[in-house]
């Protein structure tokens, strides 16, 4: 799948998500590069949820606010290794995963963060 087709597919899937679930998000960013995990360079991140945290009494939010990023290059690298890679399914699963991070953040929960950390622990044991 080309980068342009990836963007089109991701934006179409993003539009299918009801607006109430995207409340408080500044947007979806689709980046062309791959994103290795900073702690495990052999592991690629398909997406990330960015949350600047809660406003400070000294100045409010920093940066661009809450958003979701998808990394086309990471998807492309996985697709090259996996025959039958289902681009649309992987994009959808990644969008929902990152959206869950957003919703849990709004609810002051970190269940998915704990699941991600457990995945990383299992990955390290197998490597």
C-alpha cells in the first residue's frame, strides 16, 4: 500500500469513529516514517497517543495537545515480513488501541498502559 492510500484509508476509518469518542483530541497525524520503540529498537510502533497531561497552574497545556499518530513506515515494514498482511484491519486495530489510550486518559485510568508494559516484558523475555 502506498503512503497516499494509507492516508486515505486511515482518514476514512477515522471518520467512522463517532465524534463523542474523539472528544478532546486535536487530531490524527499520519507520518511517513517508521517509529522504532525508543527502548526496544527491534520493535516498531504502529501508533502513539500523545497526551500533554493536565494543565499546570503556571501556564496550561504545552505543545499541540492530545493527538494520535500513525506511522506508515512501521506498517510497511511489518507488511513486507508478513504475507497476507491486512492493512485495513491493522490500521483499524491501531486506531482503536490509541483511542482507548485517549479515553482511559480522560477517565484517569491506565489499564491499557499496564497491558502495553506487560507486552513489552513478554517481548523482552522472548528476545
